[in-house]
């Protein structure tokens, strides 16, 4: 018997008003901060103490407080007629009802403000939605856990799922699968793609530059001229020092990102599911049923190989293609032993002997060679009109492109056993995916005009959550693989989600 009943309409925690107040203030600051900055730097800060400014500011504060209270007051949730129902809005009324059988996942999250206020956010994701369809932003952890358990148990009653029953009964029998220490987080940070951190610096700097330029054009242009003059008259040693400094900052950004995202990472198994919690400022607590895992992907870059770790991604069932990394479950810092344990927990005999082994046609190699040549030539042509010496780099393009194309071709292969399809790919990093054949929903055999000429084709495998392409394989082999996949799908009685 459940301790909490959700048969009647319930509001969020009273302290949730403070959360909505903070979110409203945050939105207002994001909108008006350039205007405030302009007034301060133009020496007009004193004018903001005039009566008209104070009246306007007071009115804005009243509107924000009223909006926060009304948003909280008009937000209800309940369980009714085997549906999870949410009602919200005071100007525009919105009613969302999710049948239990369409619920894909129920997760808990907690950002810094929610941690300070002692509340959590519950997200309910349903099949067919591109985003989290229902979010309850400020409820106590006790109520959130009770609601999560009831939704899971009601769903189990609706679907008669044995695996859900095992999950509910095994909540107290969780076994740790992976727990990351400070040392593990440090290793993960070192092996991260630091180019991402560098791009963040450039994007952030570019954004700030143009925003400030709109407000203080003369001052920004003067600073830009001084910077250009410094770079022109600086020694090679000074420029090298600047480059090292930028690289160190990108490394620090990567480390900060890892620690913020994976702090206190703890992954446990119970019944036929994983539970995962992690995060420093934004805490998340999610449940991953094995049956909803559509694809397992492992990635190993050269630094990770040296450190004997890898990144794992679990793609869960969804009726639309998952395109953002935040919608995928990431498991960092897995060594070979942990990877094998994960695979054997999720799948039955995932490393069985393959019956079909395929490599792309040689035309695949030529295709990537042309693409790489084109991609590298674009910046050379763009910079060549400014710096004559850049044109000499064009000599290296065919050799580099050939190396890239050969590396991609060598790592691309496809292997199918009785129950699984394995896809190997990658250029710098080695990527490896495992897919259960019966979970494939659509199989398309695509042939362009050029593929018809060279006797090749491409298979596009659609799943609930992602799609996999098998490009430029022999047409007869593609046809054979398509027929075998369709046969196994049609003769399988297993649940695909």
C-alpha cells in the first residue's frame, strides 16, 4: 500500500514559489542586462535612482512576484483513470494527460537552486515527445520518490510486465556497477576532447565582443587595435605562451565540465534496470530499464586507450530520433572489465560468433577522400587571399585526406550474429555499437544513381531513439542482410521497449 495518494489534485511544495521567483528573475536579468550595462558605463547610473525608474522597478518586482505565485498556485498534478495528468497556466490553461503505457522514463533532477531549497524536479518522458513532456519543478524528494514508484507500479499493472515487477521488488537490492572516484574524474578530464573547451572560449569571446561592440563601439575597436598591434610586434615566445595559456584554459574548462557533470557518479543495477545518479550543481537521478536500451555505444580515443578507459552511451527508446547528447545516458571511465559486465547484464551472449561480416566497398574510400579534400581546401582558399604562404599547404591536402579516408575505411565494418548487430567505425576515436536485431523497427535499402553503377547500396536501420546507416556495401550482401534482419524481427516475440 502506498504511503502517498495522488488521486486528488496536488500542488508543488510551497517553497516552490521561491523557485519560480528565481527563474523569473533570471529571465528578466538575461533580457535587460545589456541595457543596465549600457547605463552604468555611460555614466547614467545615478538616473536610475529617479522616481520614474524606481516606480518602474517596483512595478516589475510586483509583476515578477505575482507571476511566480500564480504559476505555482495554478500548477496541479494527479493520477486519474490510468493516466498521469498535469494542469498548469493562469492565462493560458494547459492540460497534459499521459497514459501509463506511453510512459518511457521517470527521472529526478536537481539544480543548485533546487538543492538549496530542498526540492527536486521530476520529469516524465513519453513515447512521441521530442522533449520531456511533463516536469514538476519543486516537490520534496519523499513525494517525488513515491510518485515515481506509483507511476512505475501502475504501468506494470497495465502492461503485466515481469521486468517492471522485478524492478519494483528489487529497489532495496541494488548492486553497485560503477562508482567514480576523484582520481577517475581526473583521468576522464585528461582524456576529454579539449577542442570543445577551446571552441567554448572562442564562442563565448565572440559573443561578448559583438555585444560590447554594439554598446561601446569606439572603446571595443580601440582594444581590438591594441590587441592586433601586440600580436604583430610580439616575439614568437610570447605568442607561444599565449597559445599555451589558451590550451590550459581549455583544459580547465574540460575538467570543470567533467567534475560538474559526473561528480558523485554512482551507477547501480536492480532487477532488470540500472539506476544512475551524478552531478554537482545539477543532480540527476535516472532509471534505465534494460528493455528500453536500443543501442549501446562505446568510444575510445587514443588518450583513453592509454589510460585504459572508455565512454559508454546508452540510447533509450523514443519514438523520435534522439539528436542531442543530453538525451542520451553517458557512462564515462569504463575499463574493459566494466564494459563486459555492462554488456552481459543488458544482453544475453552479446559477443556470439558473427554469421555475416561486411566491409564497405572501395568506393567508400574514394568518397571520403574527395570529401576530406574539399573540407580542408575551403579554409585554405579563404585564408589564401590574405596570406600567400597558406597556398603551399594545398600540397599536403591530398596526402592528409588519403590518410583520413584510409583510417575511416579500415575501422568501418559490420558484423551480425543470430541476435545482435555490431557496428565498428571512427577516425581518431574507435566507435563500437551493439544493437539487438529484434529492436530494429524499419529497414530501408537505399541506392543512388552512382551506387547502382558500382553495384553497392546503403542500409538505413531505424530504431525507437536512433538510426544506424550501413553505407556502401555490396548490393547482394545488403539485400541478404536486409532479409535476415526482417526475418528475425518478424519471428521474435520479445518486447522491444
